[in-house]
C-alpha cells in the first residue's frame, strides 16, 4: 500500500506534528501552569525529591529516558531573576542552585571508579594485566569527565540487583550533599574537569572529598563482595576470555571487524553516535554477533526497537561511527572472484566444501545447492560485503552478489573442483 512501509513515518510524523502544534497552541497556558506546579512541588519535596531524582536518573539510563528528567531538573525547575532550571540558575549565580547536580560527583568521581578497582582485583591473576587497561580507561573517563555508561553497562545486566543498589546509593548521595549544604554544578557532567572549572561558583565544594572517600570505600567493598560471592563474570573472570584474540588496533581493520560483528554492511541501514553509544538502524537483529561486539570493546547492547540498536562503547563512540561509515562503501562493494581468499571465505560461510553441491548464477545472485541450509552462516556472508542471503528451500541458498555474480560463481566452482 502507498501509505505503508517507509512512507508511513513522514506521513505519521506530519500528522502528529499538526496535532501537537494545535495542542500546544491552544493549551499552552495549562501546560505552563502544570510545569510550574511540578517545579514547585519537586523543590518543596526536599530530600525525598532529590532521592527520587537520583534513583530514577540511574534506573532510566538503560533506555536513555533519563534525559527527560534531566531536562526538567536542569532547565525547568526553579526561578532566579527569570532564569529557570538548576543548571542554568547555577551559572547565573543563584546560591540555591546545584542541588540536582551535586549528588552525582561522589558517585562518578569516586564510587564507580572504585567499582572498577574491585573488578580489577576480582579478575583472574593471569587476566589482570589485560583487563587493567580497559578498566583503568573507563574509570579515568568517569573521574575526569563524568561519563559512566561504559562502567555501568559492565555490570548492569550481570547483576541487576547490584545495579539497583547503585541507583539507591546515587539517590542517597543527593541527600548527603544537600544535608551538608553542598552546591556543585557542571556544564557537561560530574567529573574533575567540571569540578575544577566551576569551583569558584560552588558552595562548600571541599566537602566532596570526605563524602567521595566514603563512597569509594562503600562501592569497593560492596562490589568486591558481590562479585566474589555470586561469581559474576565481570571482565577478567571468564576463563574463555583467555583464548580470545585482541581487537584490531588499525582503524581500517577495526572498522571491518565492527561491520562484520554488526551483521555485515548489508545489515547496516544507518550509523550514528551520541556521547557514549553507537546508534544504529539495522535490517535484522539476529545478524548481530553480541559476543564479537563484546570482544571489540562494547560494554552493552540496548535494543529500543525492532530495527534499532545502541552499542555502549564509551567516549570513542563518535570515532568508531566515523570509521564504520568510512569503511561501508568498500564493504558494500561486490566481492571479487579474483581473490582466492574471498572465495574461500564464502565457501566456508556456505558450510564448507562438503556442504556445497553446485553453484549456478541467476542475474545478480548465486543459486547454491547445499546439503543442509542450517550449516550456512548468513552473518559471515554479509560480513564479506555481499548484499544479502535468502533460503527459499531447505537445500537451496540464494546469495545476492551484484554484477560480479558470474565471477564469484566461477571462483567457487574452481575451489569445488
């Protein structure tokens, strides 16, 4: 149908925009009054409001919805000479501002780095040197910049209860800092850079040090105990990791490895990034190799929709996205039959010599007769830069190649003898 598929999105967006414009245009006064009531109620909620904000901020981070409550707290709540929001009021000189930011500093600069140290000490002795670089880099990132997702996604799905405790401790940090009348602010996040840059604007900033040391000890002891008692497979505790090859260091090789792990170039519809995540639109979730992504340094995967994938990698997200986009044109180019390595790799992905009985061409695709279609690896085929795979029958596989289909078929036949 004309209104289905890809056309539905802009059509639905246009209609939704008209409806929302009408609602905002006619009901803005009520919406403004509601936000004003919400602002005043949260500000007057005192310690409970701060605790709830801290807990929800960490709980919602898995979906990215924490930005909603951040926008309310940092840009809407409160009023100081016409300036609204805790963040904006802090930089405008409001002495009461900073309560919705101060609680993050003990957690991000002390607590989560201590969790990394606990994971390092809990790793197998022979693996500590290998994981030390990873844990050290994400801990330093948290200390300096306040970017914590790479750490949190390391244990979020391994131990949800431990992550829940982390969320509660974040809420408690807000209560403690508020009780001590500490007001801290940031322009980016609760890291050392922002702490130093905004020290002169802060109220009682030195109290961060004793509170931070308390949180360092608390997080280290808690994580060390839980990891060892529950035998959580945090970095360096899985014996299988010892045999894993190190990820590619060269940008071009790394990009090709990312593309292959994401299901091949044909599986990538769009590649983008935010501060710490690759934000991808993909053709099929089943083609993604989660284990390979973990070996490449991914700290977690989030699938917000059927064709959406977010890969948590840390501050290098934008760099990785650029490398992947740069490598996609070459990866999408048809395979060349003149390369014996390409033909051999395709034969292996089709299940090997014993599984492939015959190879024919039909325009831009290969028709491959196989003994068992279950032995065929579609992800590996797409990872070779081929355009797609279809299995119309249990013993027949179609590989979409493009104009070079005849050359690829000839190379396969040569290998088959």
